């Protein structure tokens, strides 16, 4: 879709803000303000980008030497396999039967699992952890949520049929108590956003049933393969799917699960927020809005991998995908000085304890500026790393940079600077539906 003009209707603007290209375009406008020193909450120091690049390069080289082709894509698969391989062995005998599953059904089951796992992945806080019974290993944060979701899936918690546990078609009966028990939540092991992530799962049940064109009559996520296949083209032995088709399934088909926040011309926008720094006199309605759609992007990255790996499909238009505007990638920028909060811009109420870490809701303009800057800075970091190693985009993709450098780097520097929590430099009040 082309960029909108000042004369576009509010409905056209609303629909545009739900597209993938709108994320980078609107975030660029915030980044342009930063270059002019016109952000309300942050000072931008591009001179500090070199420190980020060197830090990220050191992590990549430490973990992958110069074998960058071996870097896996950023996706949920990594977290589900935390500590050991879990997914591939299950593909060999998903349900323990002697009847082998065809490849497409295996992929449908992986998509079922990955989608609910991503929705359960919103930040759990620094106090929660999950102990895997059979291995005795304990995991926290994204890995803990991922490993827990695998066991919930294998136990049939998401299925509507006891005889077919490895399906996601029974979410209507999910409750906070069931999720809490499965995730080992207790007064001594508290989880942030438990109610929010449970409501996402219940909402997913409604969304799946409301969109049979995407999810079939039996209303399961994996059925999106049938829609994608019908909308794809076959070139020789290669099936080519455009990323916009998958994005449409997720942004339209899953829209009922997100809380209604901002609306424009009656359209619920999802993960879209106002950035006051963008406001201008006599501007068109919606010109101050910045879309992120972080969870939709995370789902997209996570679902592409099994379709490429198991089915051999190729996705066109992946260059429209952006880096994920969340606290690991964004925290890296603050911790290494690319972004610095302007003195005195946050009230004392934003600092609830003596840690000096501000605590803000996702709607706060400082968080909106931070996330918008993160999207564009991730592009700049990826470009710089390619130049450093003389690699084209297809040899070091943005999703590989997210996996091997920025997300991992954000986590490592947070643990170094804040060893007691490993938390971000700005604490986000999470309800389980944004981060």
C-alpha cells in the first residue's frame, strides 16, 4: 500500500496503520525528529551506535565465529528448545501412534503450538521461573514460558479432545487457574500479566471460530496453511508465499484477541500508540499515531520458520518485516548510551522504588518514542554489521541479527548492569498483551 496523503480518509489511515510497511514508515518519522533533537523524552546520540555495533559484533563472533550462515532465525523455536531439543524429536512421533503423520499435518501442529506459545510469551517478570519435571532444569522469562507451553501442549491443555491432545481447538475452557497451575505460579513464584495472557488464549478461541476462511471449520491455527497454499504460487517445485498474506491472516484473523485501545473511524488499531512529538498544527487525524504490532511480528517470524523448514516454502516480501520493538532490543540502546532520558522529563511517580529504574505503561509517550527508535536503530545496526563483515542482506538477515546480536546483547548487558534482576533500563507495566 502506498504512503497516505493528507487527504486520505480516516478509514484509509486506520487500515494503513494495520499494515506491515506502516511500521517502518511511521517509526522513521520519529527517528527523523530524534536526529533534529526534537523528541520530548530522549536525547539521541548517533555517535554511540559504534559501541552497540562493536558489542553486537563481539557476541556474534563469540557464538558463531565467522559462520554467520549457521545463525538461526529469530523465532519461538529457540525458546521451546531451551536447554535441549524438544520440537524435532516430537515431529518423529507426535502422538505416539504407529501411523506416521504427513508433513503438512506435522506443520499444522507446530503452528498450533507456536501460536499459543507466542501469546503466552509476554513478559513474565523477574521473579517467575518454571522447573521442567523430567529434566530438573529451571528456566525463566521467555525460555521458561516456552518450555512451559510445550508441556501444556503435550498434556492436551489446549485441545478440545482427550483423544487428540496435540491440537489447539479447545481454548474456550482455559481459565486463569489452569494456566497458573500449568505454569507453576504461586505466591512464591509470581507471574506478571497472568490474567492478560489467559484472556488472550480465550480470545484466540473466539478469533479462530470467527474466521473460518483462515482457520477452517474446526477452528485451529494450523489450518492457515490451507489458506496460504491457496493464495500462493508454485514455481517449479518451490511454493512462494508473500509475507503480506501471512500478515493479513494474523492482523485480521487475530484482531478480536487484542484489547481495544485506540480506534480510528471505528477501527480498533491494536498495538498502535500516540506519539505527541509528532503532533503538528492542522494535522490530519491519526498523524500522531505510530504502529508497532510487536506480537504480530513475533508470531510472523515464529511461524515462517516451520513452514520454510518442514514444507520448503519460500516467503517473498520479508524485507518489509521490522525488528521487534521490545525491551531487550530497546534496552541495548539505552544501556549503551544511544538513547538517554532527558533530565527531569519523568515525574517522581514514575520511579516507584530506590532502584532508579522508571516504571511506565506501554501507552506512555516515552515508551512510544523508545519503541519507535528501536525499530529504526535495529535496521541501522544490521546494516552496519553487514558492512563490517562485507555481507549482503540475504547473507546476514535482520532476523539473524535479532537472534545472534541485539536481543541476546540486550539480555546480556541488562544482566551485567542489573545483576539482581536482569531487567530492562525502563520497566514496562505489562498486562501480557503487548510485550
